C-alpha cells in the first residue's frame, strides 16, 4: 500500500530509500500485533535499521501524511517493501500461499484452526517454500498467545519450537514490552476481549440533511464500463438515499458527444441494476442543454464570461503564469456575437471557446478563467446535430444539480480544487445552494482505473474485453469470482471517509470469502501432472456414495464420491510420506503406507492397507484423493492465475503510460 502518489515504484527502491517514505511503525501496547514486530525485526536484520515505536494504536504512518491501520496490510507492506528478505517466497504461487496464510492469521482463534494448520505442516519445516516467509511470521504471532494449546498438535508443536529457536525471533520477542506481551497473551486466550468492531466503515452525517428531503445523484459518463471506483460512488449515494429516506438521481453526464456511446449507457444501467441500486429519477445533462445555454449568455451579459481563440498550449502557459488573456476585457456585445458564431458551428465560430471570468491570479488553478463552452462537430447520441457547442462538465454540473433538486453533491477529493468553481457558478447564476461533500476516491494497487487507459488495453488487444478478469470493471471482477454481496460489503466497509488509501486486492477477496464460504460446494481437485497413484492392498470394492457438498450446510446438496482400489494423491502429499506412516483418506478411513516406489527422488507410486477399524484420526496425516474408476474419469478443470495488468503499484501523473 502506497499513499504518496509522487513516490516512484517500490520495485526500484531499496529498503534504506523506503525509510524516507515510511515515517514510523507504531504498535499498540494494549492489543499488539506480534507478527508486525517479527516482520520488522526480520527486515531490520536483512535490509536496514528500522525504528519501532510503541503506542496506543497500531499504525503505519508515511511521510506523505497517509496512515494504514489494518494489520494484515502493514504486514504485506513490510514484506513487499523489502524484497531482499524473501518474505513473499520465490514465485507467484509462493506469494499466493503467503497471502492465504496471512488471511488465516486474521481469523478468530479456535482449536479447529490448529487441526487445519497441523495438516498443512506435515513433513514441512516452513509453511511456504524452504525458508521463513511472512506466512510463518504471521501464524507464529497469531499462535504466540495460545502456546499452551500448541502442544496438543505434533506438527504444529514441532514447527512452533523450530521458529522459537530462531535467534531473530528471540530478539524480536525480547524487545516487546512486558505490558504488550501480557496484553497479547490475554487477548489471545480470551481473558480480555476487545470490543467487537463494526464491519461497516464510518459514514459521515451529511451537513444540513433532513429526513425525507435529501436528494443525491450518481452522474457517470457513458464512455466505458463502470469500474469499482464508480461502484463505490453509486453505492455511497444509495446509502444516503436509503438512510435519509430521500431520492437518488441517476444522471448520464453526456456533455462530450465524442465520448458518448449508447452501448456503454445500457451496460451502466445493467450494472446499476446488478448492484441492486434503484434510482428514483433517470435524467441526462443533455435534457438541460437549452437552459445551460441561457445561463452562458447570462454570464456574458453580466460581464462574467468572454470568448477566447488562444491556442490550447499557449492558453495553458498563460494560465500557469497567472496572466490575463488578451480577450479578457472584450465588450459584452462582441462576446455575444462570437458566442452566436460558436452556436452555429461556423468556421469562424469553431476558433473560439467561452471562458468564465473568475480570477486569473488565483493560486487555485481551477479558478484561472476556466473554459465553460467549446465547439464540437460530432453528432450527439440524443440530440443529434441540434447543438454545435457543448458545456464542460464543471459548468453544467452545478446548474443541473441545482435545477434537479439535488441537496448534497458527493464528490471525490480529486475535485477539491474545483469546489470553489462549483460554488462560484451557483452564486453568479443565482442558483439554489447545493451542499458539496467530499469522500476518498477508491484506488487499488497495481490497477489502472482511468477509463481512457482501460480503453487502450481493450482497443490494443491486450485484454479480451471490458469484462476481462484482470480489469477493475464491475463486469471484470464479477467474472473473476467476486460476488455482488462481496462487492457491496467491501464498499460499505470503506465508509465515506476523506482519507485517501490505495487498497490491496487481498482485502476485497477476504470479504468475498466470508460471503461464499457458507454456501460454496466443496470438491476435490488434483494437479494432473503431479498426481501419484496409491494402490490399496486386499479386496477393495469399487463403489460410490452420496456425500454432502458442504460439511456444515446441508442445503448445498450432495455429490457422488467414488471409492476404488487405485487412488490418485497430490504429488506434494505423496512426497512427504514415508513407509509406515498412518494417513487419513479424507471422507473415507485411515490407512497405513506399506510401500513407496520412486524414480530417482520422485515418488511414482504408493501402496497402503486400509485400517477401517482405526478410529484414531488425531495422529494421522490428512490427504485428499480421487478414485481411479473406469468410466468415471474426473472432469478436467483449468485453473488460471490472474496477475495484475501493470507492475507498478501506483501510477503517477508523470508516468508515461
């Protein structure tokens, strides 16, 4: 997570350079995350001297002023910021497994988790790969307060003892204040429980809002598919619509005919319906074009707007130098004449644009006489060729908001500098006041959110469409496996805060897992290229049996499980077994390994005898399997790993995309 847009890519920075970005890591004494302490100690040894402070809350503070309080995100930040540490393993698969264990460490402790962990640690020294990773540190910190229960599980105890003997971890634990150690143990054992946090984010009360009178709006431009940032805007407006029993206006911002597309309009309407958002009113900015033109003429007549034909690049330089345009003091009649030419779309009219006469000397660049009307020759999706001039979004928005009865305009913080401009138009045009409320823009790491840039990926053939599973579009992430409920819960968890945060994708997938876990059917799958045969001794009848698709939810239904003399095991499981080991064939019974055939160091086949009367499942190795039954070949399944489209975590305005 990187909260400073001007910071270069993390991949190009050493840990010592990152110290200039990371102001400090503070760990709570009252509810300490020992895993963060361990990760910092490990990074300190590998990379550079890192200061750790103890305080009231756990937080990562950056020099940019950004703060991160989520423990799992801080852990990932430390690991990814110090690649020399190898805390994320050596491959994409390692990284995915590390993330899985970090999520595991965030669960509420109960003894059943130790059983799951014990199975995963059979024959392994470390959770992922062949060295210490963030997975080991996260789980070690997670279990430290429950050391008494660890001894009940052989492989967990072995792994825990091995890590406890590591000099680096000893040093890290010794640095923890006694108060924090006691608090961690008490919290883990349940002696002292922290108040349960609300799953939702903090929603600010709208200023001046009255029950039943609030009107908010969602104004997308139909120039592309809705992405997760738009979904946040739509759902946030819906929250206030429902919370205040008010109204939601769904308005297409169609002020630029060159970008409007009827196909995109329909897709956006479908996505809004998919998110179960129900606007009360559907409008378009183009419904108000005649009125907006009248307001433009009013500004000219009041001496508050002028026509300008300065070349775009030169106009930009003049504004940057805070100089007045040479046309700024042109008389009203001449400006009305030029604007009339603009409205006809004539060759003469196309030379000009209309600018508001605000304050060319302002430190706020948005107030330096912005353009409010320009000529466009393209036909409009709804109005055809009726108009030759079109208002800018910044000019049209306050006018339409006021006319449509909007009481609160929710805008992302990127519009902050334009808020003064918005208010200027309302005052000068004597329009009804509209409250403007800012909220943080949703930005995901290693993700392109600009519709213009997403369109480039589509048109250049880099993806297979706007619903590509790697895209942040609503269609893309739903195709990848996100549920609508998962998306809505994730957005709600963000609240309406103004704090800008670059979110990790693992956060949204963790929310999604909570949604699907109670209802997702369970199946067994093995990697075909690594599968190893296990032949059972004696007479084993080939038969099938109905089993629940979900161990805790009978409503999910049943599946047919086949049993036979020859089974397939996961290659990694087979490699960890040795002759004489007792194993539990999940959903069948115990068995004992009687023979192992190898080709060099690779296990090619196992033999075992069933132990149907052995009911001691505590000290066995748990293995998943599939039966090798003639005519009942398991269906082939292709699993695709989707990486990010870009390697840089945060794109800045200076990046050459």
